C-alpha cells in the first residue's frame, strides 16, 4: 500500500498522460482505502474484493450498525482470510492516514479490488474507453449503479485512473460493480456483439439521438464512452451496432461524465419501467 499516485492534469500532453496512467497499475488488482459507513456497507455487498486491515476509532462502538458490518468482515465465512482490526485514537489515525480532515471518519478499510473475467460481465455493461480523470470515472460509476448497471469494462488507461479519489467520487459505488479490463477494446466490443449484446457508442452530431432501448427489456445492451481528450477511437466506433448522440440547442459538446449520465438514463429507461 505504498502511496503511489498519478496526478491528472488535463493540460498535459495527451499521449504522455495516457502512457503514465496505463503503466501505474500493471497488475489485475489494486490497493485502495475505503472510508465511511457507506464504503463499509458497499464493500460487504461484493465479496470478490478483499479486505486486509481495518483502522477504526473507538467511536465505532457507539454505532450498532457499524459494529455489525465490521463483524461480518471479520467473519471466517468470508472467501479470504479475515482482516486485522486496529482501534486507535484520532491523533494516531491522522498520523497513519497522513492528513487531518479524514479523522472525521470513524473507520478505514485497506482493501484490494479484484477483477472479474470479461466473459462473466452481465449486461447492461458500461464500457470506458481511456477515461483519464478520476472524478469523471467516479461520477459515471455512481450514476451507473443508481440506474442498475453494475458491470464495467474498461481499458488499461481507465483502470489506471481508478484510485481513492474515483472511489470517493462514486460514493464507493465502484465497490458494488463487477470490473473487467481489456487490452483490445475492438476485440472486446466484437465479443459483446457475439454474445447477442447490442452495443452503443456515444458520439457527436453524426449519430442518431439517444433513446430508450426498444427491444431489450432485459437490459441486453452495452454503452461505450470515450476519453475526455480524444473521444472514442474510430476503430471502436466502426465495430459497434449503433452510434448515439445527445441533441443540443447550442454550446460545445457535453463532458464525458454528463454525456454518460444522459445516455445511461435514456438507454435504461424502458428496462427500469418493466422492472
């Protein structure tokens, strides 16, 4: 759990930034710090991820629900060895965490996020093509979970962007999602189509307006969204089933987070009504 962070500045050269993120986390797992009651609750909902250490203040013993959740994490029935629980006063937590304002939280879980096999992702699926901003990634994941979308396929660059900031921005929604990483997005999109999943790609005015999926009441679709700088690569756009756009009255194009929110809402509207 060494503090290894990649600072993202949108004014940096795109190619250098993309390369730095991609190589920052080469393994199929990632160490993160989960905080707050909400993070603890979401971590329990996805047993694929592994908890290693719980750092908590004595005030957790005043919260019956938190005590129940921690007991579940410490249970030997978990698929992994139970984590170690440390209870410390606030000054000690500040020293361990490194900055003062986090002492407002009562519990921190040092955990490892683990990936799901790409073929096991269940539609509807959100596909992130080189999203480079942690806050954007977190905001998109938060919306996806709120709309019932829990499968996320991402490129290596997007996987490198997933850090503690993305987790907090998502209100820890990423912990409930099944995550998979692809090295060849074109091949992955074709694989989705072979599984009978209708693939959509968010693009500008050359595409048809986004609308609810007419034929897939079971949510059998996937949406590809692109990076903040370059959008979706042309070879990926060429292999999806449908291109969609958001009609605008004026102004520049939507940011990737806002565009994703609108597209996910529209595409999932019919399946939510049926549900």
